[in-house]
C-alpha cells in the first residue's frame, strides 16, 4: 500500500492533470505513468580543456610546435593574450604535418651531404703538414685545428669550421689521425703527416 501511494504522489502532476481535464480513469493513468517515466541521470562536472599548439616555448608547459591539452581558462587568460598558443584546427594540423615532413627531408639531406663529404676526406689520403724541426723528432710549436682547416681549404677548396676538428696533441714528427664531426651521426677521419725541414 505504501508503494502505491508513493507512486501516486511522485507522479502527481501527470496523472492528476489527466484525470482533472479529460476524465481518464485510474487504470488508464497508471498505464500512462509506466510509459512516460523519465530517468534523470546526474552528470559529472566535465573538465573544460582546449587542444592547442604552442607558438613558442613556455616554461613548465612545453616546446614550440607541441600539441597539448590545457585548461580553457589558462588558454583564454594567459596563452591567447600573450600570443603563445593557438587552438588546433584541421588546416593547422595539416600545415604542421607538412612542416615536419619538410624538416625531416632537410635533416636527411644534410646528413647525406655530411656522409658524402666524409667519403671525400677519407679518400684524399694524408694531408702533409710542414713544421720547423728541433732536436730529434721534436717540432717547434704544435699543429692546431686551424692549421688543419687552412690545409683543407687550400687542397680541397672546402670550408670547414675549426670547432668540429678534434686533434691529438701534436708536438713531434709523425703520422696522426684527426676527427671531423661533420654531423651528429657522421664523423670523418683524416690522416695528417707531420714532417720537419
């Protein structure tokens, strides 16, 4: 009995209106109640985030060109006014993909160029360095990276930065091997023949 009265009180608005206005009986009202019951489900509070691309490096967030999810307020109040981020769009994603492909192709081209230059250096043979001799095998002064760069420029007409040259300490006459780091993944070995006069 208690459940029947509870169901009548819960659905007061629909059944009482039907009975009052159209004269529908109790049984018809109950069948209508069964058909028109609506389930209400409580929804969780959703976190409002935005998918963005960073236009420049942001401390404690990410690097330029990185795709991130950030809170809407952080984007709206800080990143957008400062011009540090942009909302992700399909056209922007397409442009980013094309840019990444272009950068990858450029990296590949630079690496191939470095490998080709390394082959040239290794097939040349030994570079001859003349120094004033002292007692026995000693030479006056040392052979520096700049000396090697000047010899390469004179013989091969190639400009090489002296910072990529790594030489052992050369204070005597003899044959030495120098390394040129042309690319992070490509290193060329060059032979030096130091002789005195």
